[in-house]
C-alpha cells in the first residue's frame, strides 16, 4: 500500500508514556539497535531561541543554586545543557508556562537531594533538575538521559529485551497493566493489577516510569527477582528470566464469517501487519465476510504515522486527525481512496486502556460512520509528544500539541465515548485510572456532555473463546445481526436462555 508512504514524515510519538507518580501504560524493554524513529529526533542548538529579560533573571536564579551545589567537573557545559532544555520548553511546550514555575521546580529537585554544597556531580545535578522541571509540566513530558533516549527508539521497533509486561506507575511503585502473551512475565504468572514493590530485594520507588523500568531491564538470559503485591494475598517473590521480547503488534483470525484484527500497540510493524492480516482474511473469507472487528483494547498507543495508516486503511476520504500546538504549525491528516475491508460493517472495541494513537483511530472511524465503537470510554490521552535531542547528551520528550477528531472535539482528558457502552459486573475494572486522574494532566478542552448512546450489560452477550470474551461476543452479535434492531433482539434472546 504505497499510498500510505505520505505519512512517513509524521513520525512523532503518541505513546502514553509518562513521568510522575502516576502514569499511563508503558512497555518494558531494552536494546541498542538504531530505529528509523531516529530521523525525527531534532538536534537543538539553542542558539536561535532568544530569552526575555524575565527569563534570563529566572535562569540566573537557578544558576546561583547550581553553582552552590555542583562539583567543578564539567560544570559550565552542564549548565549549558540545562539552559538549552529550558529554552526548548519555553518555546515548544503546548501551552505557555511561567518561567518562575519551571525554575522553582528545577531548584526544588536540586534541594531535595539534601546534599552538601559543592558535592553533587554536575551531570547528576542537571539530570535531577531537569527531571523535576519536566515533571512539573504534565504526566507525559520528561527528560531522557542517553540510555533512556536509546530505549525509546528501540521500543518503537516492536522487538526488545525484557520481561514482557505493560506497566504503569501507582503511588511510586510499578503496576502491571497486563502481561504480554507468550513472554517470560506471562509464563511466570504475573497478572493485571499486580504491584511490583522490590527488584532483587531493593525498593523500586522512582521519580518517573523510565527510571523504574530501568531496574527491571537487563541482558536476555539473566534472572530478576520481583517482590509482588497482589490483592488478597501476602507479598511474594517471583524470579523471571529476561528474554528477547518480540511483540506481535497485529494478530488476526476468523470468527465464522467475521474477521477479527487485534492491534496490540502502534510500533513500526503495524503497517505491514495490517496489510498481511487483511490479505489473509480476504483469502479465507472472500465475499462471505459479513464484518470486521478491530480490537484496540489495552492498546497504549505508539507512533502517530502508524495510527494514520490504520485509520486510512478503512477510510475512502476525509479527515483522520488534526494536530494543533502553540509553537507548531496546525496540521490536518486526511485519508485517500482505498478501503482494505471493502466497506463491510466494522466494530471497533475500546476500553480504559485504549490510549493516544488508539483514540485517533477509533474517533476517526466513528466520526465518519465507518465503524460502530463499542466498549467503555477510552483513556483520554489526547496529547502529542515530540522527542528532541539536546546538543550535549540526552533529550526531551515534550508535549507539543493536542490532537482533534474529525468532528472537532479534543480527546484530551475526555476520551472517546463508545456508540454502544458495555457495562461490566467487575466494579474494579470500571474504576481503572484514566488520563484525567493523573496528577498534572492537561485539562479537557471545550468539555461537553456526551451524547446519549446505547448502554448494555456485557454479561448480556455470549462469551467467546477460552478467555470467555463477552465484549467480543457483543461485537460479533452486532455484525452477524446486520442491524442494531436485530442485534438488540438477539441480545434479548440470549438473556432469556
């Protein structure tokens, strides 16, 4: 599908990776291979950004604290690194932030070290100050040291070394969102909701998720001992052997005359995977295909261009998403001719774990009437992060824009409301954390009351497969029924059985 190549310059991150005490899902992995993502990592000279007099005064206020605590080695160059990051935040962040707020946060980070004056290595001091300053912006902006910058590149490839879990941070510890099937973590028995409190006997308390997951990484073949806290049980230790994790981003199968495609995350492998999936389904079902289920549940996001590919795969024309920021040019991405599903009815499944790039796809297919969105309201991560290299080392993951659905609504802190909401009996599941629950999250834009839509109990639908997936049962029932009226009648018949 060469028509998709026009999206390749748009390689910016929409991962729900975040910094702070509470964050949205992230993948754990490690590696050293260079990723094609590298060509969108902009080198910042800092020479073209002029500071106001007030900003200069605030920077000098940090300089006084820096000079008091920093050891001499590399002192001048490291301060330049902080200055370059400060300039970039002032220029590119999605909204204007007071200089005093940025500098106050940086100074607090330094003072929280409780160190002796003149005793902190300059590199450590600047990293601490930038961690604190970036954490004061929003849950998704962060300073990346050199190792973390490499890790971001590797995870977008969909193949890396580690345990094989999707995680978040909760109250300073790592929380398992879900283990990835056929990985060491899955085979060891880690479950959704597990809290990892210690690694090899050491507490995992950390300032941001990148620092926390770094403790879990290591060469393939090495063991790591986790202390796990699970609801209703006493804490226990679990030893897992690290391995190369190959995330299969796209999975598919047939369910009778209905095609099923699951997109696990938006790595750079989605484009090829979706093409392969649809070719296989067309070959197996041909004209018998009655519909298609696109499963985006628990998909935390990934590369923006891959979400554009996926939405365009099923749209003939029209807007997919608009990206708008303070210091970036407004950009509208549009679909072109060619529907890989040939117009068959579609259902998109979402839940609270569907974030960012997943929400771009769901809202685009929903707003154009191409698919019925079913499930529960999505995570609500409607911001775009751009990775920027700093001249000396490391870089910034900075929130630079918000994205808007074709209808004009912003997804940030609001999420995508399903056309058919499926309520669940498990109250804990329905209270999972969303973007709006994260400390420092950007507020919703132009919030309005959601439209009144159909609500059903998930238990009203048949269970499908070994996992007894009732949400999928609802999707299949709708597509097989051919209309919402017939679907509701079939649900009623199932309830009476």
